[in-house]
C-alpha cells in the first residue's frame, strides 16, 4: 500500500492515478480521509506523549518528596497521576482506533500508475508494446482447437476432471501429463540459467501473507478459502515467495534477489467477466512457474525490462508467436505500477491468449510487507518488488497443441523434445497411453 506520507506529499499525483484507473469520484475521498486520519493520529499521539512525559516527571517528584518527608504534597501528586491514568487509557484506545481506521483506508487506495500507463477502461484499450512481425501460423481445413486435439489424442480429459472435482479442473494423462511435466522442468531450468534460485513454497498461506502481496482485501473473493484452518489456497507462487522477505531488513549488497518457483495455482474467478471458458482458456486450477525479484528502487525498471526479455526468450525457444501489451489504467492490477502482458497466438482458435503478466509494484508491496533495506548512510528505505509468469502452462499447452498440429499429429518444438521424451503426438500416443 502507499505510505500516508507519500499520499500527503503527492496528493495530486495519487488523485491523477485514481483517474487513470477510472476510479469513481467516491474513491477520491479516501485520499483526503487518509490525510485527515493521520492528522488526528499525530495530534492524539502528541497529547498522549505529553501526558506520559508529564506523569513520568511527576512520578520522579513524588519519590523526591517522600524522601524529604513531604508526604501530603507527594499524595496530592500521586492522586493527580492516578486521575490521569484514565485519560491515558482513553487516548491509547483512540490511537488504536485511529491506526486501524487509517490502515483500512490505505488498504483501499491502489498503487499509483507509472507515467507510461495509457488511459483506458478495459483490456480492449491496452496498448501493443511489441507486435509480432512475422506471419502468423495458418492451418488447413484439418485444424482443430486444443480441446478437440486433447480428446483425439487422449491428452486431457475435461469431463473426467469435472466428475472428480468440477468444471475448470482438467485432468492430464499420458503424453498430455508428460508434456505438462516437461514444460515445468523446461521453464524452471530456463529461470535457473538466468540466475533465479528455485523455491518450493507452501500451497496454502495465512491472512498476513495474502495481505502482504495485496491479495487481501482486494481479491478475497477470487481465492479458495479453508475456513476451518483460516488459510487460503495460493492464486500464484508470487504470494508465498515474495513473503519470504516479509519483515526483513536488507543491505544494499543483497540486491538483486531473484527467486523462481513452480506451483499449482487456484483461482475461483475462472470463467467470470464473460471470458471464453472453453478447454484450457480459463480454468480454476493450473500450473505456473513464477519469477520474483526484489530490487533497489533505482534499478527496478531496468530489471523489469530484463524480465520481459527472459519471458520473450522462453517463448522464442518454444517457437510460439507472441506479442506484448502494456496494460491501460482500467486493466491495471490494484498493486501494480506498470504491467506488461504476453499473449501467444492460438492458430486453432484464431485469437491471442494471455500467457504471462510481468509487473513492477515499486514500493507498494514492500510497505505492506515491511520489506526494507539500509543504504550506505544507514538510512532505511522501502525496496521494490517485481514478478512475472514464466510461464503459465494452461494456455501455453493450448497454443502448442494448436499451432503445431499437422494431418499426421502434433509436433513438439525442438527445445522441448528432450524434456518430454518424444517428438510427435500422434495416433501411436493412444497405444502408449
């Protein structure tokens, strides 16, 4: 979240950011409310500190008066201290109330968009940052969407997944399962070659962890919640991995911190907002490799470009046509200052599918996480956090199957063949499965 000092010092910038995000005018009142609550908090704290200091001084005087035998004077002062304790108790209660109200207010104010974020209301207004310049794949009359290919070659059973759990939980089998496993290992190896440390995090997190990266309270309805244990299934590995550094004080020499991890991801919102939900286009459970960086504020935007190049490099090795979009204000995530989406072209469906988001959160997550560093002058500052999908498997598998289909079967990209152990998915796959 934004610090109240930042909001106070950059009020107009914060308001402009809300306009860029297409927030309604009612939300603008949150900015002035935060400042007002902070003013009241400061005033109450000053009154409390002065009263505590006065009591401390009087207490010292009481001891001196008793030593001098001035018992009556000491008793008068002692009664004055006793009477002030109720006022102190009230002030302390007011402080707790004001702090809670201020934090609740700050939690509702989104990150300030980077100046490069374009205006817009929805994903239709996102800006093409990098277009695919080569010809897009064109298939013949034999072409099928991935859900038909998955059924033809016994790779993914959507009906059986629905039987076992429900809609949006696909079951992979045979060469489909091997393709899934091969992609996971390929993506992890690519991340580790780029200097990322592999992490295997828990798949459930507590409320503090979900709040630290901004899933709470903004995306509470999108997560699966285990009520009995008060835990949440993770929507992305970003959540547990970034929280490794919650309440941590770093040194400048610790930067950059580069972490990667594979996890299944769980999202209740699959199929909402009128999106196409056919096949793997939008599911409740999917596998994803996440890359996370914690960086010095002066270097975070260079790091963002490095992360974009990493994702682009992986897609190039998979021989998938892609384009990069810069998200507009209306489509920008609550915690992000700047986000780029990668889309791969689905030849079977003849449309672009989102497969990765790469974002710079600047200090927004770090303020929630209390993730700081000390500079050479021993001054403490908030770090910057970044993350990206490298990559989400569901739609990658969809486009791999569709773009590489031939009348004789589905070709496997060369970079992936050693990971899956085969070069082609064809009718023989049914026998091998």
